[in-house]
């Protein structure tokens, strides 16, 4: 850690109650995880997501709004129900890792639809890792073969340990088999997973990692059309949890695998652009996961079927994670208050408020 | 002011430098205004906007992304150039005023396009009032009749004093004539403008307010198709600065006035939806203001012409205000630092960072 910047944060003004917005910092998010317990928090976030997927039609939905550059993408992901508005800011810059920066950073906000006033600002780099893992495990709970106990984890970066722990907590996975193009990432992942109640098997090749796995999770970060899994590597009956292919030009699976799979997605208009299925024709059949969760469409129908959750991350998942964090922050007091909203006594008197603040 | 909420903000973690994001609170924004001087700050923001309008084509532009409810709207307004990304969150809830809340609150963010890391979070309720007034005065500088000295101010709410001071600082307006449907708003506006070097004339009717005015500014907040100005009230040669009509179903001017005016707009795809011109056919000719500023299109061409700036507020104006504030915040130190970005020493080791934080 580096503390060369002075912490100038002092709140010597006394704004009105309405002007103050709860803020969950990285520090408080980490405290919250340990207060609740990591596995418990993953389970609870998955439950909130599941509840919101059950009322999918009550949300305003839109594909995320991207700003692309040569180096990566910055995206806004808004959604709202009748009472609450939420959005996440998230970037994806694969080259960041070489500069010692996070590939993905994020923060999010909730607001009251009836007043437009923000009610929560939260870090979401940590929270996105949690909700992505919870979402993957929730999908697998509905799609993976019964009794799945072994997961291959292809790509051992920042998301990998969260996936492993979520699949243990939510799906009963007992063994994770690790592979990454960089053996140091595998070593880091294996080290981090010690003491979490999983059998951890570092592997020398992707082929070795998928041996005996009923679930294959891919979470790599290259911004290109990569083929992390080739067609001959994927046998009958597995569940594929494809996490890394999540923007135009960024995929992980050979097209032939997709053609043999039953494909489940979050929000088709977004996944068609960003997911593995960008490799397929725009009318290739896919099933919306919420319909499986709601019992409207079948999930896995036979043991030999290959199911694919083409995960790109959707706004309702972030909304779910943020509403969970807001409730927990209120319960635990693990938040700061930010002087974010100018709130004069007379709402028409913003100018007077400014002038009265003159030193 | 009400201080019943405890200020729990304490930053006892010591995150890395990259993890800390400058935050300009309402308190610091007001300090900054007084440090720079209100008129000087309005002039400087107008200059930054003008500079960015001159390089209009170097920005990614999109109409704002709204979430509507029965009570109002919440919007995201993103834009980016090659190096910098910015967005504003803003709401518009006309009924808020009756509940003692601001009709419009806002905050904004800047990020580095090359890394995706946020570099500034700022309150923008106050800053939006400043940039809206600076933008109006900048447009009038290019469109109002030469030697304009008198402005009618129709609608004396939160935006009105900022408009009056900006028109003094940037356009040489000497007299403002005030009218509002609520005489208390007019009294408040007149009181606030004392000592700002303007002749202030409260008026009993809109007709009286526009007597002798070369510029007519409308800034009312009703969310409906209102007719604040009727056709017979607007004579030849005036400049209309229509600020209040800024969302679908919310306009202020009689359609006949529009038909007699030369209309100047910020970003046509947005203004066609939100501005006064939502009353006209989608192909009604309008001029983009940036082309006037860049000398590509004429602005006012004769003294009898009615010019109309159909202002709805565009993302590049917020981007301009935010980049200005970032520079000034760095210069003055008027900011706090927020622990917003989880930034482990090894970027792939988010999980390790979380586990090492275990109490």
C-alpha cells in the first residue's frame, strides 16, 4: 500500500440530512464481506438476484451504454423498477494489468425514483466480483448436471477465486481444477483458495483442467476473439459458464462449441452484441435465464446436453447487489456520508445558499 | 440546516494512491466559487465550453439516457473525447419543490479513457446551475442583438439568479426584469440579486417583464406543455433564451413563436425529443450552435430577426464544467479523497486483498 497522497477528507460543513448520501468505500465493503461471511454474502446476493429475475418484467431494461477507445471500454449500466433507480459505472481495460492496474473497476449508485435523490454510492470493483460469481453459480444451480462436484477454472485472474467459492457455497462444487496461460496466476489462485474447503488442483494444460469436470468456467480477459476452449475439449453433459467473453470482439469459445450447446443468456439485446453468441447469426435461438428461473422455460433437460451460460453481466444483477449492500450498510453502519446534494432550505434558493456560504 | 445525521466519515484505511479519487463536495464547490469569484467562474466555464464547442467533432455524442417515472426523470449524460470520459447524473422532479426538495440535483464524474479509472467525482447541483447559465450567456453572446442591455427573466426559481449574473458577466446585461407565477419567487430573486451590480425590476405580469427587453429568458419548471410566452408577446429583434423546456412534454413557448424564430440548438437528436422544437415537425430547420461559434454558419444576421436558443443542456457542457473543476480543485486543494477503487498490489489479486483485510 502507498500512502503518499494526503487524506484531506474532512467534513467541517454541516449539510442537511437530505444532502448527505451514504457511501460504501472499498474498506467498508471488505469489512461488510467479513462481517457477513464471504460464502453467506455470495448466497444472499444470489438470492436477491434470483428474486429480481423472478420479477424481470418489472424492470426498465437497456443494453449498456459503452464508450470505446483503443485501450478498452467504459460503460454505464442503468436499470430501474417503479421505486428504485440504479446504475453501475464499469471499465474494461485488459492492458491495465501490465501497468499494475485493475482490468475492471466499478462503482454504482441507487436513487429514489420518486424524488431523483441518490440514496447510495458504493464501490463496485469488489462488489462486481461478488455479484458476477453469485450470478454464475445461480445460473449453474439451474443448468449444471445434478451432482456436479468438479469445476474447471480456465483463467485464474481476479474473478477466479470468487467463482470457485461461489460454486462451492451455492452449487456444492468440491474440487476446482485451475489453468491459466500464466502459471503465476494459477499459483496465486491456488494459494488464495487454501483454507476455503475446496480441493484445488493446479493443472499444466487446459485439457488437464477439464478432465472429469462437470462445470467449465472460462474467465479470461483478452480483448480479442480468442479460443480458450476448442470444440474437441468439450464433451457431453457439461455446463459451460463463459464469463470472459463480454464485449464486441472479445470471446473465448470456439464457434462449434456454441452450435452443440443450449445457450442461456441474461438480456438478449446486450448478449448478442457482447457475448459468445456474437459469433452466431442474430436469430440463433437462445433462452433467457429469467424464464428458466421463473419456471416458464426448461433449463437442462437431459444428462448429455451441453448447457452454456453466456454471461456478460446485466444491470439487474448490479441493481440487486446494490440494494443488498444498502440494506446491509444501514444494518451495520458500515458507510460514510457524503455531502453530495446541494439542498437549500428553500429549494428555489440555490443562489442564496451559495451566497450565504461566502467566507 | 439540519445536522441530525451523524457524520461518520472516517478514513482509517490507507489505500493506495490509485485507489483514491478526488471528490468535490457541495461545500468545496461553494468555496471554489467564492475563491475564483462568481462572475469570473461563469466567464471561465463559458470559455471552456466555447473551446470544446470549437472541437465539437472530436467528441462521442449521444442523446441522454432517461428513466421516466410518474414523478419525473433520472438521466445519464455521457460523452468522451480521445483522452477523457465524463458523465452527469441528473434528475428532474418538478413536484419535489412542494416537498422541500430540489427539482434538479446532479453529480458528475470524469475518468481516464486510457485506463478507465475515475479521476473526479463532483457535486453538480450547484455546478449545473453555473454551467447552464454560462451556456445561455455564451449562446446569447453569439445570437443576441448588439448592445442588448435589458433581460426579462420569466421564472424566478433556482436557475434565475445564475442566469442574471452570467448575462451581466458575459453579455453586458445591466437590467433584469423579473416575473414568476409565484410573487415569492420574484421577491427571493430580487433580494438575492442585490449587490450584484444589476438594476433589478420585479414585475407584476410577464407582459410587463418583457417591456424593453432585448433578451427574454424563460426558466420555469412545470412538467407540462405550458405556454409561458404567447405569440403576441414576442416582438421583432429579440433573443429568446428558452431554458425550461427540456424534456418530452415540457415546453414553455407558443408554437407560433417558434415558427417566427431562427432556432439554434445544442445537439439536434436530443433537442428534437426534449426541446421547444418537440412541438415542430422532425425536419424543421435548426442550426447547431457549435457551427455558429466555429464560424461555419451565421448566427444573427439582422436586427429584426428573432433568435431562439432552444437550450436543453448537453453532455459536452457538463464535461467542460467538470474538466474546469478538476483543474481548479487540483490548484486549490478544495477536494476530499474517496476510497473508491479497489486496487490490490497485484491487479489479479483482488481476492487476496479482500482476504488480507480480514479483521
